[in-house]
């Protein structure tokens, strides 16, 4: 049976703060295991968000996308996302809004309620470790996500 | 040595048009076209503009790290590198025969890779051109456009790819950059619940793969003259075949045929591939140009991949794919077997073959076995060859007495196809661009010719230290003051 709650983080673990998405998923998987009252939570990760991830949304009650961001206010920001066709499909990675639009086109219906948790990152160079600021932001993001699971 | 339209006589007098980057291919490349005032085409080149250097930095690493390291060459076909490296290191360890479980789990992983890669290429990258037209609206000509206009087709493509990725995840441990194959065998087999989960969906995947063959056949039927003529040229070819001549994408001997279809070598032991293949370099490309030694650099280029494999094998050892192969070979008197766009049809036949193979392997109890590793008598070197989604992939390593890699040579599928891709884009340039006003839609025709080969440009870049290089010092008035050229033979300096 499909878990009603999906946490989907993406990024390249070898590119400095771009690892925030996969690292978040790793930490949140452990956190969810200690909170059975949250119900079944599935945590997925990938290098990039792509068309096929629209299918990961099927059968969910709620979805939390998690990504590193240069634009987000520190430490992180949580916002609802809606389906929208944008230009991101021409790049290697799609936006959550574009993935929701693909879901709507394929499924013919409204996607489940989705939020984007954008964690502030500073450095994204190949081979770099996570920055000290990103480590702090990650902890704040985990707390915010725990509150989201409790409340939404 | 130079091919037609490879090098213009007076490039400084010509106008330059660039397609940069080439889109809907893996990796980064560009095409440059030189035209005169009447838009007559004088030069066309496919350039690979990124650089990897894996062959160099593998050196000094322990051999057991290699099957995992080499996957970083590419995010699209890491499994192929994972398996080719493992096969090379099997040979280095003296393992002549894997355990039945190890061989079948590796094959399952490989067919999962073929399925997901072919689905990705056909539905995500190629189908927008085929469904909407070569010169159609650029805003629609992409996978999201396919999703909007043909949601059922797009959904099948996405689910086929996802299934292939699940096969990879369960056999290799991860969807991308797994660790399942190790020198001498595998480190995991399939769990019974994993097998059951895949069995639940595999029959649907076989049916959808068959639908995909029908779809590309229908597209050919509707556009036969254009598809057959598009970028058409005659080429030699090379692929692995099984001992009975049947298609085998995991293991076999090398078979090569010239442009007339005459056999150059057959069931050749790939452990001595250098006896039949050499590589040329050109100063304008990071990618090598392999050729058959017996024919020489000028006449010895060849192509690899689905079109070559489907046309050069004697049969396909799964019934539905073999039936489709026979229909493909006979269609319109065999005309499509020489078409550049015939790659798409052949690719879908292979996807069906991969799905049928996965079905058969899932019914084989060996895939849940526990005998995972074989051993043998240690050798100094190993060569592993596999038919990757894009064609023949060669990994070659030498390992010293401290278990460190001291030499590595990789010849990837896209490198074999280098000359063929350049020839195809020159043919398209002659057919569509010569003497006309160039538009985005016309330039897309060039990209369609490249996409037919499904190139993986990331994988195909040159080894460090052998990279050809041109440096020119240009004065303020544009005159070349000094120039130096380095090629694989050393440094040649020329003062202009």
C-alpha cells in the first residue's frame, strides 16, 4: 500500500550544499522511525526532479518536496506549490510546479496537496562538503518538517 | 585524412552557425556549420565540449573500487560501466565462469538498464520529434509537450523507465550508481519479495514494449520516404553475438561486417580487441575516432548500437522480439535496415527483448540463490565488453602486484559511433540546409540525426594526456601570429 505521506528530497551529494535534499531525507527517515504516531511516511531521494517523479505522487495524501536553495531565506522556507507549466522542462531538472502539472496531465486530476521546503545553501561546487551554515539550516528544516507532519 | 564536409578549404571566408548545446542528448556537445554567402554548406562538425579523463584518474586506485568509480562517468548508463568493469576484473581475477546466480543477477541488472535507457530515449528524447514533426513548434517539442498531447503514450514511457529503474535498484542496490556487481560476481541476489514485486508488473511491461514497436512501425509507415532518406549513409558495423550468432547483449564474441555486409571478423575474442580496432584522433574533437585496422582510418569507420545489433545478429533469443526483428528486416524490401532513423525501430525491438528477458529471469530460481562469488587464478590484465544501450562498450585494465590499476582504456559506444554521427549530420546538412535560409526547425533536423544514435557524450570524451589540442595566438588585427598543435604523436609547432 502506498504511504499517505511522501517526503521527496533531491540534490547531488557530491556538490556541497546541494546535498541538503538527500541529507534531509536520510535524517528524516531516522526521525520518522521514532515517530510511529505520524503514520506511514515514505522518504525518496534522487539527483534531480524529473517527469517520472509525477508518478511517485499517486495515492498520496500530502507531499513535502525538499531542495537546497540559493534564494530561500536562511535557514529555510516552507510554501505550498501548485501545478504550473514553466520552462524548467528544458533543463536537466524540473521544478515541483512542473512535475505537478505533468501529474495533472497524465492523471487527469488534481495532484495531492504539496509543499516545498527550501533549505538555504551557500556553496554548490563539486567535491565540497556541506557548509557550516547549511548544517545549521538542516537542523532547523528537520524541526519545521516535523511540525508540518504533526499539523498538516 | 579528412571526410567530405569535415574541413572547409577557406574557413575564414565563411559564416558560422552553431547548435550549442545539442539538446535532448546525454552530455554536452555542439555542432558547427560553415556556410558561404549563398548558404552553401562547406563544413559540418559535431564537437564534444566536455572532458572527463577517467582513464587517467583510475590509475593508482585499488581494482575493487573500479566498478563503482567508473559509474560516475555517466548518470544515464552507469550500470553498463559497472558491468563492463566487473567483467574486465572477472578476467583479471581469472574467473572464467560466474556462478549461475551471479550471472543471472547481472543479466537482470543489464536488461533493466536496457529497458530504462531505451524507454528514456524513445519516449522522453526522440518521440517529440517523431510525434510532432521535425520542424514543429519548439515550445511543444519536448516530453512535457508529449505528456500534454499524448498522455497515454507518455505514461507508458514513464512507467517503462520506472520499472527498469526498479530492476536496477533491486539488483544493484540503488537506481543510480549501485554497487551490486563486484569482481568475481555479485554482492546480492534478489529477495523473494523483490522478485514478486517485479513479477506483478512485468507482463504489462512486455505488452507496452510491444506497443512501442508498433508505434515506431506506424510512424515509419506514415513517413516512409522521409524516414528512409533522412541522414542515410552506408556503414560498416560491429556488435557482440552469442556463439550461435544470436543477439546477446551481455556476453559473446565480436562480429563485424563491412558496408557491403561482408564479414570482416566473427566470434572474435574481445580479450584482444586491439588486434582489430585502432583509434584515430583529430585536433578539433576530444572524442576518438575508432576504425577497423584491416580497412584503415579512411575506410574503416563503423557504427554500433541497436541498428547494428538487430541487423547483424542471426536471431533474437526471445520469441516476440525475434518476430519483430524478422518483420523489421523484411519491411519494404529491407530498406529501413539502412536508415539512420531505423535506429529507433531497432531500439524498440531491443526494449521488447529486454522485457522478455526480464520476465524469463524472474521465473528462474537462480536469481534468489546465495552462491554469489567465483574465484580463479589472478592475471595481470582484464578486458570486459558488454553491449550497452548505445552499443559496444570496452573496458580494459592492467593491475599491478599491489592490486592497483596501472593502466585503463575505455572505448565507449558513442566513441565507436563518432564518425557515423558526423557522417549522418553532414548528410542531413546536405539534404536540408544547403542553399536555403536556416531556421530553428531546420537546425533541429541536425539534432534529430544525432539523437537517432542516442549518444552519451559525457562518456565519450578523451583520455587525459592524449587529448588533441590547438592553440593560436591571434593579433589585434585578427592575424594568427603563432600556432601550436599537439596530437597523440607529440607536439608539432608551426609559426604562421
